[in-house]
C-alpha cells in the first residue's frame, strides 16, 4: 500500500512517516502544495493524507484539481481547523475523511485503514448519461466534469435513475428503492427530491411523465446505458 | 409639518372672518347713506306752521305701505329727554320708532351731526336707524329727524356671504392640508428609505445600503456604507487573527503529544498533561473569540436548507462506512438570522451526534414557528438517552461513552451557541426510537 503524506511541519512529518512505515505502508512525503499536486498526478497512490495549510498551493485547491482530473484516490484531510464550515469546504472539495489536529496517531491509522478498506470494497462500474457520470466506487457523481454535491438520498435517486435511464419510473418504485423498508416517507416527498436533484444537474434532464412517473433522458451522446469498467 | 399646518389654518380662519366683517360694514354703510338722503329730503321739505312741523308729502311706495321696512319720523325733544312726534311715515301706522333713551341728549351735544344706531322696528324686526337734529326756518326749537330701514335683508346677505366664504376657505384649507402632507411625504421619502435600509442592514436582510439617493443624501449613505464595511472588516480581521494564532498552535501541540506518547516516562507524562491543558485553552479561546466577534458583527441571514444540504453531504461521507442516511427537510423560506458559521456549528454538532449514535437513520427538520423563530429538530434511531442523564450531558459537556469518536463536547457546544441566540438545547425522545434534539433559533425575513 502506497501512501502520499502531504505535511509542511517537519516534526509532524517525521512522526507520521515513522508511524505509517511501522504500520507497513510505503510513504512518500510532499512538504508543499506544488509537489503534492505533481506527485498525486503522476504516482499511483492508494491513499493521500493531506494537510490543508500548505505553502505555495493550499490543500483544498490541490484536492479540487485532483478531483477535476478524475483522480479517485481516497483523501484524508488533516487540519488544525475544525469548524464545520471548514469541514464542509473540505468534503465539498472531494475529501473522504477529515481529522482535526491535534490527534492521536492511532486514530489516524484507524481512519486510514477504514478508507483503504472502503475504496477496495466497491467494484461496481461507473455509469454515464450525457454529461452525467456516476462512480459507485467512490459514491461520487459529476456533470460535465464538475463534481456534483449530492446527499445520500439524492445520490440514491440519481443512481437508480441512471441505472434505468430512458425508462419511466413510478414514484412508488422510487420510494421503494430510495428508503430502507421502514422509512415512513409518503410518495409526495419524492417530488421534493426530484426538485433538489434537478436543481443540481439541470432541470431538463429529469422528465416528468404525467400520471406515470419520471424519466432520465440522455441528450446528444449515445453513451446512454453503457457501463464502463474503470 | 404640524407647525406649517397650524399656521396656514389659523391664517385662513382669520382672513375668512375679516372678509365677512368687511362685507357687513360695506352693506351697513350703504344703508346709512340711503337713510342720510331720506333725512336730507325730510329736512329740506318740512314746513313750520306755528309750533307744528309738517312733513313733506312723500309719494314713494315704501313710505306709504304699512310695515314696509322703511320708516321715518319727525319729532322734537321734550324737557325730560324724550321725544314728542310731529309726523311719521304711513308705513309706521300707529307705532313709533323706538330710539334709545339718551338719543335726545346725544343729539343735543352734537347739533347738525347724524347718529346711527341699531334698534327694532314695529314688527320687532332689526332696524338700522339714523337720527339728526336740525333747526328749521321759522322755528327756534330744534327738530329731530329719524329714519330707519329694515336690516334683516342685510343680515341675510352677510350670513350668505359668510357661509360661501367659509365653504370656499374650508375647501382651500383641505387642499392645503393635502398639499402639505404630500410635500412632506415626498420630500422626506428618501430619508424614510434610508431608515428602512439601515434597519435592514441591522437585521441582516442586507449587507449594505443599495438604493440611489438624492445628491444631498448620497454622502450620508456613502458614509453609512463605509461604516458598515469598516465594522465587518474589523470583526473579520479580529476573527481571522485569533483563529490563525490558535490554529497555528495546534500542529506543535499535536507533535508534542505524539512525541511524548512515544517515549514513556515522567517527563512525557508532564508534557502530555500540560499539552492537553494547552489544547483545551486553545479550543476555549477560539470559541470565545468567535462569540465576541458574533456580538459585534452585523446580522447576516443564512439559508437553512443550504446549510442542511451541505452538512448532510459531509456527514454522510464521514459516516459512509456505517451507511447513515440523513433525511432532511426545510422550507425554502426559512432563513437563520445570524452567522452562517454558527448555524453550521449548531446543526453540524447536532447532526454529527445523531449520526454517531444512530443505527442508520437520522431525521433533520427545520420548521417555522412564526415570522421570527424557527425550530431545528434532529432525531435518530439510536439508543436515546435516559431523562436523568440529559441535563448533565448538555450543561457540563460530560463525555458519556469513551468509545464514540469525537470530543464528546458536541452537545454542550450546541447549548452554548444556542444561548448566544437566546435559546437552549432541549433533549427528548424521538419517534424513531432515539434521541431528539430541539433548538429554537431566530428566523430572518425571507
């Protein structure tokens, strides 16, 4: 397992390198944003530990660029800033986990193990529809290369629609597949979720078929339905 | 405005009264003149025979018709100040003009001069009268000539004029009132606009004054904007400064803790204990700085739906392994009146706590309680919390379960922030089976 550690503090870097090596990982170290950017784009890492306060280029910008270039490597953010506004910004940039300084080395290792297990566990192929792309492995979606920011229920809705693109899907069917057996939601709230997803992917993509349900349409490209094993 | 109104209205009333008086005087002068001519004719036409005085033959219809409204009388003063009549107009029939009792004396004092006075006629009608004392050729004792004219028609004319004037002036007054009110309204409108905009900024509906003002007010609006901007800048700078300092300390603290943990011994124990104390101080002062900045800051408004959307995405990713599903809903028109960071912190800690304890389901709702409050509800399907332990968890930040990740201070942080917004955190039982967190927060107008 090869890990990229991005951290500018020499003492903390040394400690983490030792701890990670002891745990059996191969570790590369980048002390600033530029080098991290370069290494992340050129080397095939299994996971990245990324400090946000970096010289030259800050961590969030590095991460955003990686994600725009479709780099799917799991990233754990390490930062002194623990406010929720900063966590949200980190996850929106594409982070998979977030650890606030000061932390215990054991906790970092545990989180890293979970991250690696998670990314190895999924092997489902990614789905595409027009400019829409959904990657079940990382539980991420994008539209025209821009990452989509979806909650879990919205993601499930889009996932189901993309698996059955072109077909009309009734509300009842959506309710059944969106919620676990005992979620007490009535089918009217599906409209709310359709509305939220439309807002995020563009209103014309999900068509309302009066009296029947909804249909996801894929304009232009004939890639609809094609499953890419990536 | 009231001053201008009062002044205009009293000026109107005084002029109306003056006009009516002038009209009345002019009418009376005209009557006096007619009576003067009548007396002149009597004086010129009267003849003396012995002690007796005879009136000239009058042929005008009004002197002949009984109670016509025009009367005359010729008399002489007696020794006791009364009048003894010689002749009178046919119109008087058998009554007499009733002069004031001191008339003879007053005429005697000013011989040849006429005296005008008001009295009553034979039908008790108001009468304008005139009296004059003259000497006639062939007679030593003076003779008094009296003439009277019914003035009720004049009185009617004056009343009619006064009424017409009053109506005209009332209309004029009403028009003036409307005009003044309109002028003040229109003239002061920019100031009212300015006031409402400043109040919007204070209540967080706007960041700055945006409307265009007349050139006289533009400098004031610009200064106010500069002041608002300066305030926001100071608050932001202060917050950034304290934040940077505190955050800069976190990496060294982390290094020291790790280093100490790797080399067991007395020294490492002391270092660990002291470093932990430093860490708590840093956290504490970060929160204090945030609270202080909040007190000074301009009110902002934050979309609750946006914040819940962001938090749900983030927390579902954090708890991805556990497979937590966050079901959130908030009306589009519910806005939090306060800092976005604070709502993120309140809701973030609440939802994180729910994600930590739930089996798989978390329900988040934001419901309007009225125009200026809304309620944030966070529920989970976890084990819940026995009622007797709730207070200690919220108020003292006790950590209930050492195995659950996180600082364990989440609930007390929520309570602390809620108090800054005039509310408290209330714990209850959820219909999902777990704990229910309830926080009422200020709502901004949409």
